[in-house]
């Protein structure tokens, strides 16, 4: 999630990335969750080796992964992609998330182009969740003239891959969530993006600055009833927050109905859902939303009888 004054935020990010790098790019073994500095934490529970891999925003010139067996202590960061002098992106290496797809691991991540200073989502590929990752999409999959970010992978019931992403409020004023079909090999976009909804369509959203509404961090989840839900972030009455929308068609094209209240309402966001190896459904977010204090936080989530989501733990005030 990016906002006015982000160069200050970026300076803080580069600073803590440099701190990580001072000791061989590795934290001491067994670092507790509250000792890991990361934004936009995305957790891949890989049953092939019984390990949780956490990706996100960690530094200004590449991507890292942390690993854990218990979600309580972590190893890392381990560098999985490092910008080289001939790489098209120069900074803003943000919101990496890793998806297992057709026998390989694909990293969807935001990068700023050096030639045009525009953000977009690119795809990287590796044989292991530990990397190393190499560029797969040959540039951004989002439109080249857009400020776009936070692309996530969704595969529909027919096996068609989609990327759902945000068109930034910095260009639009009222940010949007968009969807575009991808080729089966995830190398290119197929057709033009379709607008799913605008930030201001959610009752809980408030303007971040006068007239400006933020969309961040979409993540799609199909509940036990078979309904397609989307988590996404913006700003509400109590700061950065996560809302939920439901597709009334059950497909990514929607239309999307916004839930009236935020799922997580106070100073935390860019959420995603994953299941532990014991089958618990967890929400992963960063909280608070102020550098340099961001940390990964995990909350147990339950599905109600009507298919809606609720947090098991009361939010800390």
C-alpha cells in the first residue's frame, strides 16, 4: 500500500533492508514473528516440505523470503531475486506473493520501471519457493501507461489464470480493482483489464486525502459455500483496514457486492488468507501501518453459516 509522501516511507524501507543486509542478509536463527520487519506479508504453506514461506515488501532492490515450521519463529531473510544493472525496474520492489502453479512457483510482485517511473506487476518463476527466481513475464503485465500494483493470481473453475490488481488512486483519484486474463503460461496478459469496482463503492471506506480513495492488496478466496470473496485494503475511520467483497456471479467478473463493515478496521492491512497444516484458516496482515514498526500479524478466521468471514480473536486496540 502506497500513499502520499511515500519517498519517506521508501527511505525507511531501504534503511531496514540495509540493516538486514549487514549480516550476510540473514537474521539470527529463530527470530520471533514480532522481530520480522515486513509489509504486505504473503504466506505460502508448502506441504511438500512442511514449511511456511513468507514474502512481501522488505527492501528496495529485490525480494526476500522468510521460512518457518511453526509461524512463531523465522529464518531469513533469504534473497530470492536481486536487481541487476540491466533489469528494467529500478526501485519499489513491493508486495511479492508466491503461488504454486503447474509444478513451479511464480512470484507476482510490483516493480517501478526505470524508464517511466510507473509501477506495475511482473511475474518471476522458480523451481522452489526458496528461489532463486528469474524474470518470467519480460516486463509488467499491467498496462504500460498505468500506475498499477499488487497483482495477485486467481485460477477460475475452467483453469483460466487471471491477475487481479489495483489501478492506483494517484492516477484516478478513486482507485479501482481490475482483472485481466493471463495466458496459461503466465507470460502475458490476454485482452484488456476490466474494472471490478472503485474504492468509494465500499461503505466503510473513507478518503485518504480529500477526494482520493485507495485500493490495495486484493486477494481472492472461495468459501465453503462456493462463493468467491475478495479481501482488499483501503482506509476507514480508524486508519488502514481490510474489507471483503463478494462476487454475485461466483466469477471474477462479478458484479461485486461490498460488505458494509471492514473485516479488520484498525491500522492494519494488505491481507491474505491461508490454511495451516492443521487446517486452521488464518488472516495474514502487516500492522501497524507506520514505518519502521510494521510487523506480520496472524489472526484466526472462521466462516459463518452464511459464508461470511469473521475474526476469532478480538482485535487489539
